[in-house]
């Protein structure tokens, strides 16, 4: 569940980029969205098509200490044929 993957931020930070992907199922089209306090951050999302990976390097999202951070992965087609493992890297700076 999402509650299990919301992580509290210990100090303020600004997310500058996300890089996400899954490489096990080439039939998948996954949309990855950065989430702040349980809500989508529409300025930080990307779509991985056929296991190619994706990134968003255009937007920024600011977090304060105590905010929660998560990444939502959604099968947009739905086209995934089986279980998959996803991974994301979040690049950020601290004020």
C-alpha cells in the first residue's frame, strides 16, 4: 500500500530530477509520479515504455522537514504481463 512507501523527509529539500524504470517486462508502460504528502506532484513525472527507462529533469518540487515523499508507479495500458521490480533515483539539493 502507499502508506508503506511514504517516507518522511528529515530536512527541507528540493527534488530536481527523477530517473525510473523497470527492465523485466518489455510489454509494460509505466508512469512514474513523484508524490508529496500523499498527492501527485504533476511537475515531476515520466513514462517508461517497453523497459527503456525514463526521467524528468524539467520540474522541481520543494519539501519541508516532516513532509512525506514517495513515487507512484502506474501501469497505464494496463500491459504488464507479470510481476515486475521498479527502481527510481531521486536527485535533490538541500536549501
